[in-house]
């Protein structure tokens, strides 16, 4: 029995990055031997075990063969005869196909260290094209390591394009896709993930609503970058630079989908794009079964982001409607995330990344003013039921009018 550290732990050590998760491969062992040593089995499809003390995953060396469509369409074979090289060749990228023993002696049959030094993301073997999930994984790695100068090898991008055009991507489950998408959006350069998907035509398959934004012009006076797709990437980049949570990043990606529906003869204006985009945002949300908080914020940002930008001009009654839509009284955090998404949208414009966004503090102040209305005095005046609701609304409107006058003074 020989045990090797494999994959990301080896890659990140060589890159000088912190090693978090460690995967192990066991060569020359049987399931019975692992059980005898106290390992606990957890793998449903192939033999994976948890270490009796550390709890880390140990997998028996295995080979795989394509047997059906999609990520799960594989037959695995594990036995003591499977070599380390045979196990490593089934991995996605050369930089993930290295192993080291307990003395840190490197086994690198597919030149992963060379590609690390050359900053290249390259597939290990033609079998790469058998697993559609790898299109998303490679794009995610491109986003993670873009700051180090990594790019996708042209021949790997060609295989990703073949996979995208083969219909295999449609076989991915919503859960598997979302796991990769959500992880990629939380990388330091999530815009690279979207760009790589577009480069290999996968974006057109997975998110045609986002892909449709590229080439759609906006008024240059407001958007010096002009192209709506380029703007979307810039907004996502700003969201990452400002360390926004997943909910905000997802909303940033989808906020302008309605502009993809504007007839060419109306370009570069996009009248009522906020309302038109809601059905597209809903479709993308449902396609990937995004978490409820991500779905809700994306829809609200899509509908109201222009309200956010015009906050200083809004009538008190419109401002109150906006606050009510977000239920700022019970869910203040969601409104805070809306403000963040609006600010990222404003900053995601060429040359305007550093411009201040006074609307943010103004909206926060409006929410505070509306929340400050006390209900108890109204109850003491005898208001109940629907009448109480109307009385609260009147008092909040009064508070917002006072707030607007004070802010304008």
C-alpha cells in the first residue's frame, strides 16, 4: 500500500498558496485492507474512505470509462493493480494531475509543474472531453488564477468548445452547475469565468440571456464602455474588488438582462429594460435552482436598480414604495445588498470606477427615517387592522418628506 497526496494540495503548495483541503490516493490496496485499518467508507460510486483520525478523504486508485451522458455517465474500476499514473491521467488539468509522497517527492507524469511555471491551464488527455462539468471547472480555475497570469491552453479551449457544441452541457444537473457557478463567482476575478465560458461558446448554452448582452450598445454618455456585455463583466469585477457576497454578485451578473431584448432599431436606448428583464432573470434563477436569497435579490435588483441610481430625485412616495418592496423593516440586510449591487453597477463603467456614489448613504438614511416611525403611539390613538397600516404608511411618508427636505437643504 502506497499513499500519495494529490491534486489541489500539491498544486497550491507549488504555487506557494495556502493548502486547505487535502485529497489522498491509495495505490495497491483493497477495500478490505482499508476497512481493516479503521477507514470509514463514504463513496457511493467508487471506494472513498475517511481517515479514522483526521477525517480526510482517501480514495483507492481508479480508472474510469465513459458509459453515458453528463457528469455522472462514467463506470469506475478500482483495484490494487491500478497505478498512480493511471489514476492521474483521468484528472482534468495537468496542474491537478500531480502527486507527492510523504517525503514530498513529486510524481508528475503529465508535466503539471511545467504548466504551473508557464501559467497554462492544459487538459491531461483527450478524455477531458468526456466530462462536461470540466468546462465549468476550467473556467473557474481561470478566474481563480487569473491574477497569477494563468490562461487556458488553445487546444484545451478547443476541447471545451467541442463539449459546448456537443449537447453534453445540457446533461449537467442544476445542482452540479450551480456548485461550480457559485464557487466561480466568489473567486477574485469572476468576470474571467464568464469570459472563458463565452470564449468556448458555453455561455450561449448555459446562460444565453447573459451571452445575448455582448454586442448590445448603451448610450455612451452614461456608459463609456458602450457594450452591455462588457459592462456586465466590469460590474462583476467591481463586486469582487469590493468583496461582495454571492447574493450581490449573482444580482450583478443578471441585473441588465432586459437589455438583450431591446429591438436593434431602439438601440442604444433601453426603455423599460428593468421590467422586461424580470422573466429572463426568473428563467436563469430556475434553471440553476439558485438559493432563494440569490433569486430574490437578483429579481429586486433587476427591477429597481435604476431607482437606486435616481434615489436623490425620487419623490417621497416612490421612495416609500421602494422601501416597502424590500421589506426594509424586517429584512434590512436585503436592502443593504441592493444598495451594494447598485453601487457596483455604477462603478462598473469605464473610467468611472472610482466615482463616489452618494445614493448609497441617501438610501440608507431614507430607510432609517422610515424605520424610525413608532407604531405604539398609533395603537394608543385606537388605530387597528387596515386603518393602522394606512396610518403607519402616512407617518412614514411624512418622515421621508422631512428627510428629503433636510437632505436637500
